[in-house]
C-alpha cells in the first residue's frame, strides 16, 4: 500500500505542481522497499501514459470530482484503475492495496468511496471503456490540443504516432567505435547474456531485445558503450566532423551527442559543449569523464553566443534546439501534461532566435545541423523553411530524395525503426 500511496503523490507533484516525472520519481523510490521500486515506476509511468482514459473512467462513476485537499485521492483512484486495466496484478490485490493506501494519505473517511469506485469499475469495465473510447484523444491517451495538432500535421499517421507514444520504449546502445567494432560489442553482450541486434540506421547503433540495468552492459563504466536512442545517434554521422575542425554542440546536455562526436572523430581541434541549464550541464561532464573524453563545457545561453564565445567561428555546429519533446513521449509520458498548446509558438520563437544567433558563429563553408526531438512541423520543417527564405547564404543539404527547401529535413516518427521521434535538417553557409 505504501507503493500505491507514493504513486499517487508522484502523480500529484507532476500534474498539480508541474514537476517532471524524472525529477520526482527517484526520491519517491527511496521511500519504498527496493523490491517495490520497479512497481512504483510502472504505476507512475502507466498512470500518466493513460491519464485521459483513466480520468474519463472516473467521470463515468462519480458525479463530483474530488478537489482541493481531496485531490490526492483522485490520483489514488487513477492508480487503482491503471492496475485493473493494464497490469497483471490480481484484481483483489490491486483493489485491497489501493484502498489500504488511503490510511497512509490520511483520508480514512474516503476509504469506502474509493473501494466503491474500484469495485464498480470491476463490474462495469467493459461498458465504461466502450463508451469513453469513442473519443480518439481519450482512447489514445493524449490531450485534445496535441491530438488536434497531430491530426493536422499527419492525416495518415496520427494514430500510429499516438499509439507509438504509448508503447514502452526500447533500449538503444551506442557502441564506442574507438574501443571495438560493433560486431565485437555484440559478441561481448551475447557472452554477458544480453540479446541484442545491430540497428539499421547507424553504424554504432545496437538495439537490445529487452532493457537492462546499465551496470550489466559490458564495459559501460569504462566508456565502451553508452545508452542513446537510435534516432539521436544519427546526429554525429549527419554532422560528419572532419580532423582539425572546431565543433560547437549547442544545447548539449546531457552530453550524448557531444561524446559521440568525439568518439566518431577523435582528431578534432576541439569541441565546445554549451547549455543554459547548469544542473544538466554537469551530466555532460560526467558522461565525458566516464568515457575519457575532453571538451570545453560552458554554461551559457545559445541565443547569445557572443557572451560566452567571443573568440571566433566554428567549422560545424550541432544545434539540438529546445523543443516540445513530442517525439520522446514514450520515454517521458509526463510531457503530454507538462506541455501546453501555447508553448509551441514560444518554443518556435526561441528556436528562431538561437538559429539566427548561431549562424553568425558558423564559418563560410561551414555546416550547421538543426535537430529536435519533436514531431511538430512548427518546430521543424516550418522553422527551417522560414530560415532558408530569410537567410541568403544558407543552403539546404538534402538528407533524402524528398528533402527540398519547400519541405526541408528528415522527420523520424516515434516507433519508426523502433526509434524515437526526431528531426534533422542540414545547412551549409555559402
């Protein structure tokens, strides 16, 4: 019951206080027994993943929602419903443990209500779910505003995208080609009892059959491999840094792409990794230290590069722009509830400022790779199309046959080749 109570508290911190799941979950896991930490993660991720469907089910059974100080018990009901619909936990145990958690949350008077709601759902689940699933945003577990945007942008693929967002994400590994070949790493993994296969989209990509603890990965602590989604691994190859060049990795945290650039081209003159978030910037240095790599790590705002880099221009720039992160919802289901419709315009304006500012830091003949983990055209295709139209010395480098100035870039959709949603556009400064 302590696990259910902690799950309700985590959900409340995310939905009512706007905190990210990755920020609040670790502290909650410390408060439960080690054997229950995986269950707590499952309850939190699953409840946030299917929030509209669970909310709608409660609405079918309760005339008045629980509000104010009682709101925590609404989240406890959602946790209970998630167990009944989506897990193999026996129904009687799911109900009993959820109802018992009421005492830990100091709401004994609501014990009967919560028990009644969960028992009622058990009796009427099929009818309730059939009724609420008529609404696509509820059936597919997304906010209405995002459902609308996805339907407009992808009239043929919007359901595929939303269904992919609700899947448990696979685990991708980036082989460090400076240490061994990918084939050698696959052999080491097999010897360690880890089933894996070579990814199709990159020469360093490895896809695990099932996720595992990083400590079980052969050579992880020594830097022989890293955890990084297959789509994110495209960046280093697309930027294609050459010996003797200076490279800027803008908005670099947590540092996976920074490290990959150095692994791929160890003869660079130097790499500068900049990020505005000082706490996340520490992760960049930690990743570099683990692998044994060196870069200039700078705390700075990418939209004002003269303040932190007055020294000259770069041969290549990787701009992993701040974005809505709508391409990685399967890894971070709280994105659906922390983002708002109005955020998209604000993010697009910020991307525009950063892109223009960093363009001045690119040498003539230099390459800039624009990247986001978004699937929304306003942040991707439309952003680059407008930049090309307004920037005479910018030329698009096609990444595929349909990559044109009218429809620029390469958009990976969530679930495509088992990868996250990601966007890339490659530009050269004439």
